């Protein structure tokens, strides 16, 4: 079995530590499980600026559209 661990925060804090504890518990039960870690902060995605242009005018008006 493969499990994707997704960290959506820009740091590896308490949520990440909890996910690692769960990973270790699962791995202790079944050593054949494969884990992959994905940190969204490493992808360089821009943060929403809260301008609401996507809601008011459409997604193509988002300042981050097509970045």
C-alpha cells in the first residue's frame, strides 16, 4: 500500500509531528507500507491575496492565474 502525506502549511510544526507519529504507528503494523511526503511550501505556490477577483469576475482575473 502507498500513502501520500500532504503538508499544506509553510512549516513542519505540530501538525507535521502528528502526521509522522501516525506514519510511524502504521509502519509498525505493516512494514510494507510506502510513504511519500509532499510539502506544498516546497512547490512555490503563491498565497491567495484575498482580492476576490476570481469570485467577482472569474478565475482568469486572479492575479495568480497561469503562474
